[in-house]
C-alpha cells in the first residue's frame, strides 16, 4: 500500500492541532510503541506518536490523515497479543492513554461512561466503591476499556456473565475521515437499523476510533467462593465440565491449569500456590448476592467434582485465599514468557463439548512435533490459550515447527466447529488463519465492510482482513 | 426500483425447484400474506408465495431471483408491527413457516438449534421439559424464532436477561445471491473478524435469510414471583423505578399499565384482572433458582414499593395467579386494536431515567392534539409501546394528527437520548423516522452495508434503510 510519508509540514500541522509536547517523532518515540505484548510478531516504528486528549483532536487528525493518505494506528495500553495496535505501515500512532477519565457513574441507568483509555483495573476499583460491578474480567488488568471493546475481550467470568460485547450500550466514534457519529446510547434495547455498535465492537480499531464508551453495570455480588480441585489426569479434569453443565450448575468461571504452569508461576511470582500435588486442576468460582445460594451452588459443584474423580476440593472464600489463587492465574502468561526465549500463541475457541478432544489433540502434537506446548484456559467457555515455546530450538526449526503446529491447531479447531480467536482478536498476526477459517465469501464480506468505513484503508491498515 | 415481473417460466422454475403444491400464485395466495399485524400500513401482494422446507431450496430461489432481478421477501409468522415481512415490490414471498423443526437441544453446550420457523411458544414448551430456559420473552408468542432474531426482539424479561441478540450463538445464512455462509457457532466467545452474526441480527431479513439458528440457553429458574402494585397516579408509578435500581434491586421484568388498558383487556378477554381500583400499576417479576433469594428480592422490592406510595402490593406466586396477570399483559395489543377502528404504533426506547419525562410528554400530547393515546410498556428497560387510536376521527384528521404526533414523539425520544425502535424494528413504516433519528452519515453507513450484501437490492427491498 502506497501511503504518504510524514513530512515536516505534517508534523507542524499535527503539533498545532494538538500540542507540541504531545507529538513525538524519530528518536523521541518510546520503543514501547513499536510492539505490543508479542514482540515475536516484529517491531514497527510509527513516524509520529500523538497523545490525544479529546475526540475533537482525533477528528482533526483523522480528517487530515484521510486527506493526505497517511495511515493511522489507534492504541490503548498496547497489551494486545496479535499486533493489533502496531503501526505496520508507519504513519501516525494515536495513543489514547491520556483519555483516561471515568466520565459518569450513573446509578439509575446502571451504566458507566468512560473515555477509551481508562484501565480495566481502575474502572473496577471506581465501581466497587459504589457497590457496582462491570462483569467482564479479561486477564490483563492494565488493558484499556477501549482495547477491551475493540477486541471484544472475554475473560474469566464469561461462563456466567458473557463478554465485553454484552456490556457495551453506546459509543461515540470518530470515523476514518474524521466525521463523528454516535452508536447506541444509554438504552437497554435497540432495533433501530443495522447494529453499527456491534460492528465497531471487536473491529480492532479498523472501522473507527471510540472516544466515549457507555457500559452496562450490575450490582456488585456480595459473595464469591472459589473451589480448587486437583485431578490425577487432564482427562479426568476435562470430563467434569459437561457433567457440571448437564447438572445445570453454571459457575461464574471455570479455569483449567496443569502442574507445569503452576510451577512456572510459583517461580515467576516467588509465591506458593495452595497445592501442587496433582497433575491437573480446575479452578471454579461462584458469585451472587444471596450468600446462601452461592454456598449452595458451590457445595453442589464440590459434590459433583468429588463424585467424578477430583482428588480433593479446596474452598477459598476469604479475600486472602481468593487473592493467592487468582493472582497466580493472572500471572500465567508472564510466567510462560519468562520460562523460554520466544513464544507464539493461539487463542482458539471450540464448543464446550469439543474441548477435551481439542486439548488431547494439542497434547499429541506436543509429543509428535517435539515442541513444548503449554496450555491453560477458560475451560467453562471453550476458549483455550495455547503457547508454543521455542526453548532450545534453532531459529529455523522454531519457524518451521511453529507454523506447522499452528496450522494444524487451527484446522482442528475449525473441524470441531471452533473459531480462530475467542478473545484476543486477529491483529496482523492471525490474518491468514482467519482467512482460512472464514472462507472466501465471509472474508470478502469483512473486506467490503472495511471499505464502506474506510475506502482509503488508512485506519489501522493490515489488521483483521485488509 | 425496476424489478422483473414474475412470468410463467419463472413459476415453472420455482415449482420444479421446490414442489408445485408449495408455490402459490394469483388468487391462490392467502390474503394473510399481504400484510402483517399492522394492516394500517397497507396491503401488498406478492406475485408468488413459496413455502420452503430447507436451506437448499432457499439458496436456489435466491440465486434465481438474484440473476433475474426479482425481489424476495422472507416471512415467518407475519406478526411484525412495521411491515417488515410484506412484499412491498411484489415478487416472491418466501414463507419459512414450514421450517419449524427444533433440530437439537444440546444439554452440554446449553444450546438449542432450530429452524427459523419454530414458534417462540413451541420452543419454550420443548425446553421446559428439559428444565432449560430461553430467556427472551417477546409478547407475541406465535412469532417465529427467525422473526425474533431478525428484529432483535426484546420482550418482558430484558431487564434481567437482555434481548434476543444476547442469545444468538450462530446461524446458517443464505445470502441474497444464494451463497450460504455460517456465522458464529456453538461457541461462547468469538473475536474472529467483524461480527457478521450481529449484523444479521436485527437486519429484518434484508441482508440474508437465516436457515438455522443456534441459541444459548440457561437452566430453567425454579421459582417465579410477581408483584402487582397499584398507584394513585402515573407519576407515583414512574418515580419508583429509579429508586429500585439505585437500591440494586433488579427484577426480571417491570411492566407499566394504566386502568384504561386493563379495562379494555378485561373486556377483550372476558376475564377479570385481580385489581382495578387504582389509576396506574406496576407489575414486577422475580425469578431464580434459589427460592429463598427470589422471595427475599421480591420482599425487598415490595418494601420499597410500599415506602414509595404504592397503595398495596399483591403477590402472585401460584401458576394460576401468575397466569391471570400475565395473560392480561399479553393481550394488551389485541385489546387496544379491538377498542378502535385504526391504530398506529410507536416503540421508542429511552434511557430509564428519562421514561417519566417521555411518558408525561406523551400524556400532554394526548390532551393537546385531541387524539386518544394509549401506552404501556417495559418500564424496566425504557421501552414504551404507544398506540394512537383513530376512534371517531375522520380519515383526514387521523392522517394529519397521527403524523404530527408521531414526529413529535420521535423528536422527543431523540432529545432524551432514545432510539426509534426498542424491539419492533423499522420495516418500511418507520424508515423516515429512522433516517431522521440516525442522521445522514449513520444512515449512509446502513445503506452502504446493505449494498455490500445485496448490491441489486432484491432481498426485502424498501425495508430498514434502502
């Protein structure tokens, strides 16, 4: 794609439109802006980084960039895992990190309105003070809400509460040519034309930039109980899940973890996990407003676990124990990264009853292809995070093996009725896999939609589909 | 729009492709197919009605119609209220009513897969036997699931459970040119490209025809309690709702009704409503799996109601009493229709805290414009159903007054941050109001999306935006 390179004149305009101290060029650009959490997917330098502070600035920048044919990449915290927020073709990188105000907590409509740069952890904290609750719970707490919306982030509590999409009520959007529109609103229902709102959600900043986001809230659950159940084998562990669902027991979260990853995490955090005697673990959590009901559900689940080969069931219902377990769970990715020289990751989602087959398939690949594969996952919603580790493989071996294994895994997921990404998105790293999985016509529809919003392909080019 | 008229040759092809006894033409076309539930919006005769029985037939019909430039209108039960399923430009009407099989109830993935012509009431019945529950609860139980999905139907239980969109996991779609694609799947999370699934939901059969739909289910709640609270005035009634939400009490449903409509319904049904001493009523319902918690929530709510000017609170927790109240609620629309010669309807949605202002505005319009306006609504989600009644107005007076009142109401809804339709959709009847409400750019985006899917505009033309 032939884009205009940024000139001195452009920089002058951009500085005048925003503020000189918020426009960075050349060696003043922090190296962090050249990659996301997956440095393995390459480093790409924007020609200018602009820290914006309001929608008006974004609109002016977009209008200018659109006219001049300069690519623009929007970015939150840069915690993505598919290269979605890197400036693949240079140009302008718009950092939304300074747009981090919680604009309104509305206790009547049960909504919160935020700027896109608000961090997930800051939102959670602000709401707790009002006894309110934003249910989606992606593992990366330093991600921005804008980033969460743009990848339709899922997280641990999707089993009971659904994903980010289910909580977005309305947004202000700057389109690629700078025009501003509103989608949705502070409303609970909407059947007024095609859902543009749902198109922007999960579009990874390729169709427009969200400058204001209104989210639905729920009352903060009064009680949370977690259960940690060790099992002698992975299959014992995986067999339980369909049984729980058939028994109409719906936990808030069900996480799957194996000994290897627990040990790596202990090492990484320098903290002990409550148990590591067994091969595989399920971590379940239950929450709600009626303490009796939460206890009752978790008792029922514990009984099912014990009937179905759980070696034991540890109950965590104090802040301290809950924290110890969930902190470890939150550190898995960092622990894996620390354990090896390079990783590649896959975030497929398969139907719940196909998870056992999928994970067993991955385990066999591990043996067959002689590459270390670590996985953990959201066992209650069929979303599995799989990490290939380079360890002592040569660069060539690594390249060949990881490509081969990835292709096989995506093929298998597709066979089982799954999709390429459960929650991390496509970015540029998974575009080929998405094309393969969706097939020609659906991929063409994606591209045509992109062209409707961004005919010059200047907003986050090279991502998702085009 | 210049479409090809259907010829004898076309009929021969269509009969060969499907079956002669399922293709109707001329006087064999049942009058029901010329309108939906709002005959006021006109009668439109298709040139041929085809009762299809599978996706293959639909695909062949679409491919043929696309090549020949014949418009096609898909239709379920025809229970819509905006003319969405009428053949505005003649051509082929595809009736999906015979595609009414429940294909699979999956108790592990907690999904049900249906053909689009399954009736809501039949789905509910089939699931109850398995102790499973499809939460959306639109008032019209003889609507098809396909129709519900295509209008993103809302219903009574949206306060707690959300709307149809929140329960669609995957669909098989026939595109306007006959090609078939799959969107989503039996999966709980998905961040794999733009959400085509969410574009089809609420698209009113203008982007593609759903031939198979997989819905998410929940365990059937073990207990339901309804509360009926009479109030001396509408404002007393409306004042309560923000107070309930601020107190973090989230009922399953909150319905608002006034004496006039209750009396009309008693007359229509020939059955007595439990109480009609007061001016206005709130009907609240609570459900859940823990009997104690349901009782507790409803007790808490009853206390709030009594503290805030409810004259009394009647509790309904037996099948019989629940049935008496909710049957009346379900018959409101028919009762209004029976009470007058013609109606027009409006289905706006506003933020919850603006509902009081909106309904009061409508009440003032009633007085000022000398037109009888009846309203009832989903008071817990800001979605209000407003019916203008012709009564003894002349045709000219009726035309002028209703247009004026409608325009004012939509303008007011927009001012309050609302949208044209909460759950009934746009069809052809509300296109002008949608255009006004969305503004040029969003309307253009809608049209451009339509062109991506249907460049020849042969699938349900004249609806939604184009």
